[in-house]
């Protein structure tokens, strides 16, 4: 006994093509991990540049000594807050530049690459902060006052009053990289049989003409 087979109707939509996952798609390979580690190391080293620029460009508050104590030369000066603002602007600019560089190097993106970028950027911000304090004026106020002399103003050491600006570089880098990836990463093209939209043209094909009745 044979089983009856219903022929396909021309009104049925065509079957979807079988999905063929790309090789390694959805998997984190050793190459991806190496790329992420390389990005983290390269971005972390760039923290030295942040330190140099911050120590060079940050506005200076000044102290003055009367021979017994040290006082701010201008108590209304905004130079101390300006140090935070300079650090913020430099971190934001370096975050954008590092994200663009990483995107141009590896356009396909990936989780390890983003993690490496964020971790390296955070470490770079810490390096820029601590090294910038070393490169700036000394924090030994007594020695600086003695070297400057009584009544002679001298530069105050750098300070980062708002430690939240340390997150500026990693946040700017990750957001910029995600934006670039969303805008310019190539996407898979649709299958050829679905390019014309749904339903396909043959569904609306003209029906076959009805046979003419026999003439008497």
C-alpha cells in the first residue's frame, strides 16, 4: 500500500533556504583572545601620553609662603578644578582615538576586543593619573617653599579632585567602538530567492484560463 502524497500548491510560500553557520561563528577563538590582549596592552601603554599631556596642559594653582606656613596665592582660582577638566577632555579625546584605531585594525569587532579595549583604557587612565602626579610639580610643599623663598609664588602639585573622570577614557572608547561597529560593519546579504520580497511573484501569477465548454 502506497501513501498518498499531496502535491505542493503554487500558493504555498517557497521553503526557507537552510541556514549554514559560518565556520567558528559565535565562538571565541584563541586568535580573538590574543587580539583582545594586544589591544589592552597597547591602550594601557598610551596612558603615558595622557600623563605627559596632563602635566603639560593642566592649569597651575600657585602657593606662596610667608616663612612659616604655605597659603594659596589666589583662593578664588579655578586652576584646581581646571586640572580635572583638562584630564576629562584629554581622556575623552584619547578614548575616541583609541576606539577608531582598534576599529580600523579589526573591523569585525568581537567581545574579547571590546573587553581588551575597556580594560586597557581603564588601566591607561590610572597610569595617566599617577604618572601625571609624578611628572607635575612636587608635592613636598615645604621643600618647594624653601626653594622658592619667602613671598615668592610656586606651582602647586597636580590634583585629581573628581576621581570619576578616570572612567572617561574607557566609556568614550567603548561607546565609540560600538557605534563604529554598528554603522560600518558589513552585514550578510539576504538569500537571492527572497530579494524580491514576500510573497514571491509566482504566487500572484495569472490563473490558467478555464477550458471552453464543448460545442454542440
